[in-house]
């Protein structure tokens, strides 16, 4: 144990709302709080906003519609529409699995912050939360200036891992009964792809089912048994056109990764880059018409984490709520994404042996169906002035497979930021925010609730 000498660090206490994490939920939280008149600071650990859609290189948006209409509205729809407008090959009416241009999306988020006057601090890491009687008094961060402290009336945790909430004393769950979380993926980009073959090849072209394992002809089913590519262990091979001659990949799995353990993440980054190279070589071998001259131009600087901490909140959203298409009097958005649960290695063995009912495990809604997300699921128990938005809200493991994706995170973030501004203008207690007022204001800003057109 090393003991540091006590020292003073500079304090900036001039904020109403501080948001930790500039992913989709953090961005809309910051913009929403600032729009409501709160002086807002957004603290981001990397050099760009957007999280998985930008630094994570996830190549496509999960669906924005319930198969009838867009339900992630307000700021979520604004970000989505601006992102689509940057990609000429995307049609304005497209809502399902729409490709992402990561560089353009970075600017979409930058401009959203500028539009509402949010101050952003890049390359700044949360180190500690100073708390007293269940209230965060200040956060300590680290960047090129060294250690410094920032104080706000209310905080929003958009870290993805519930970092601030846990530092403030919130309880959390991880995995299922402490078990292994869903595997992660390190996304990557290939350029110099022959787009004609990629789209029209008679076996693997997009118009014939593509390379996705949903196509029974796809060579994805052969890759796990090919000894030339030892780190490709399953069939996961999602891919999208993100630009001229350029295809983005969300492919491969990294098992047993704990995103709260820097050693675990560091080792996985090295393995993930090796997997990306093996995919490039495998694609060139199995599909040379499209990928024979492909070039691995980028691997994501941020790991694609699907599951980590889930905060224990005032209400725990459950898979039963999903099955029942639940409505809540305090719901702040709707969600229609399926139970997208990626299997652990042990579960893959059970699946192969017929020990898992995949249809039930990965349940999907019919057209027009959705469930609500209650405001209470954003509120860590025992912490007075912190809201959580994003994949680490209070929920069980199975429904977390649905609520973890970017469209619903954008919608949750807008509500969290608005509520933070309301609490900052009052007594700072986020548990006492008037949800009737919150819902009315969200509706005024374009949010969708059940039963509305």
C-alpha cells in the first residue's frame, strides 16, 4: 500500500448539472439539461463524443421503430436523422439497422453540445466521488492538468458501468448471480472492398442474404472450425456499408471480459485486434471477390461492452415487464428492441446440446408493441442527487439485453438530463422530481408514450 501526501486540488463549483460519460445517454442528458437552463458540464474519458457509435465503431443503429413508427423520438430522433443525412446511401425513410458513419456522427454530437451550450471536457477521467449522507458533493477527475474537482447540484451517470453511482455508494448487480456477463466485441473497419461483389455475389452478396449467419449459406458457419483463425470462435459477423468501398464490422466475441477491471479490458483489446486481423484474412480467403484486396484500416479504440454493472434502483425493470409490454405511470420512454442476449461460452455449449430455448430467450415484439421504462429505474437507491442513464440502469440481466442499445439510451438520457435540471432548480433530490411535469415536458419536446400516434 502506498500512502500519498495530503494535498489540495483546484475546485470548480460553478455547475448546476455534471454528466459523467459522453456516450449516447450522456450526450442527450447534457444537451437536455442545458436546454432546460441548467449550466451543464459533460466529462468524457476519450477524445470524442458518441461512445459505441463513434469510438466503438459499431457500424449500424439498432432499429428506431416498433415496425410501424419511430418510437425513440425527441433528441434521439434528432441525432438519428442528422446521422442519416451524412450518409448518401441511406434513405431518409430508413429506420432498421441504418449504417453509421462514425466521423460524421462525432460532429453530430459536437454540434448538439454547441447548440445548447454544454461545456465538454475531453480526455478526462472520473477518479472519485466525494459524498456525504448519500449526496455527491464533488467529483475528482484526472487529465493533463492533473487532479481537479468539480461540484454540481445534480449529477448524471452516463458512464455505462455505473461508475459514479457506485462511487457514491449505490448497490449494483453484475452478471446473473455474480456469473459471467455477455461477451464483448471489438469492432473494426475494412476498406478497398469490391462493393459490387459485396452486394450482388450469388452466395454471399447482401441481396442474397449476405455474410450474416442468418444466411444458411454464409461461410460464417465454417469459420469457428477453421484452424487458420483460432480466435474466431463463433459465427457472430454483423456488417454494414459505412462509406465508399468501406464496410464496418461488429464481429467476433471476447468472453469473460469485466469492463470494470482495467487488466481484463487491456488484455481483451490485444486479443480483439488479433481477431480483427484474422477476420480480414478469413474474408479474403472465403470471399475474395469482395475482400481479396481489403485493407484493415481501423480497430475501435474503445471496447464494445454489452453488459457490466446494473445499478439497484427504486424500481428494477424485469423480463416480465418486457413480456407484459408494461406501462408505468412514471415512464419516460418506450422500448421495442428484442432481448438481444449474446451467449457466454458455457451457454453456447448448452445451445448446441439443445439445452436453451433460443426463441424464448431472445424474444421479439410484434409490430406496434413496446414496453415502458420507468423514471424510478434511473434512480440509485440511497443516493440523493445522481441519476443513471444507459445500459447500467436498474434492471435484470435478461431485459438489460434489450435496453442497452443506442436508440433507447438516447431517449433515457434526454429524460435524465431534464430531470437533473428540474432537481437542480429545486432541492437536488432526484427521487422527488414531479414525473407528471417531467412527462409533460418530454412530450412537449417530442417524446413518444404508449397510445400516442
